[in-house]
C-alpha cells in the first residue's frame, strides 16, 4: 500500500518537474499526523484553502499532488466561468466545489450523502466564506425520491449499501433526483457515486437533454457491477444525448478524443467548439508553486 502511494505521487503530473518534493510533502504530512491531532488549514489554490484531517483521502491527496485528480480538476478550472452553475455529485470534503466556487466563482450545487463527510464539506465552505456561492445538500441521488441505505465507514468510497452491508455500518439517507436539486441547468456536472451512476443518471433526463449542459466528469470504474449495472449502457446513453469521450491535456489546453470511457474518470463533452474555446482562453490558476 505504501509503495503504491509513493508510486502514485512519483508519477503524478503535478510532481513531474520535482518528484522528490511530492514525496517530501507526504513524509511531512505523516509526521504532522503523529504529532498534531488537530486539522490543519492547507492553502489549496490561489484563492482557496482546505481543512485537512488525518485519514481523509479526498483531502490529503491534494497535499501530496497539488490537484489529486489532475487532468479533470484542470479541466474544471479551465472550462468553468463565474456565470456558470456546477453540480458536484458525491462532493466528499469539497475539493471540486472549492475549485469551482472558491477559485472560479461559479455557483455550485454540492451533494454529499454521508453526514460525517457532509460536516467536513460544510466546514470547508465556511472556511472559504462561500455560503453565497454554494448550495449544500446532505442527500443521495437516484432515479426517484425516497430513502436508501449507505455505508458510512469507507471515506471516499462510501456507497449505496448492498444487501450484504447492513446494520451498524450503514445509515439511511434521503434520496432525490438530480433533475429536482435545482431549477438552474449546470454547464458541468461531476459524478462520483461509487457504482450508482446508472440510477443517478436515470434521475437526470431533463438535465441531460438540456443543451446548456456541456460536460460531465464521471467515474466509471466497474463499481456498478455490485448493483448489477452495465456501465457500457451508461456510455451508450451519454452518446445518445450527444456527448463524446475525451481526455484533457492541461499543458496543451487541448481535448484528445478517446474511443470509450476509461477505468477512472472520463470527460464527456458536447458542443466541442464552445468547450475548446473556453479552455484555450482560460486564465491561469495558481496551485502551490505552479500556475496551471
């Protein structure tokens, strides 16, 4: 596990020009965790900061690697504008929300179902004084209103519980449709729901069919299999709505078409000309020692 972490940090694009510095940030954080039981305030980007606790992978990865999900976070930073609306579905502690609203100034609808994680998310919004830019929803999303049981002990990979996951390790959460979370149409949606993407998208037909939605960042890593979902059907459905699959190369400010979704995050885009124009004309953003 430790070797995998070192390998990830060493090969991360943010650390390409100084790989040792990323490893040293990891070591420094581990020492801090031994000596300091309290959260720290970490300078995230030029205009945002983040509360970081021991064991919060959704936060600590940004300490080691600047932007944990580098290509996708850079895409958000280069694509969004202050007049946009962004949906952060599965917000965790709010890294994407901070980038969208704290750095860019867009409005964010930030959805996080797990109450303890939602508390961390809320603290980050308060720390950055973003209450007027961010609507926080402590709910899950699905294809209809109701309730679902979620796991609560797996940090960034908490998910809708299966029949085998019951009792003390689960909580019951209110669920609504994405189409109902706001009357505004997002320009960009990020979906990270650990395999429940099929049901989330089934509750978003109005948003998906609206031309105002230009891009989706979605994680399709095979987790849908735990619910019997076929992620190839998600891919085909998004193609039917006019989206195509791309990889973003931040250093070039270019979209590269890819034939299908990957095993992690995939960017789906429609109205490519509009998106590409925004990407090449976006301002640079300061992240740590770098301008991206």
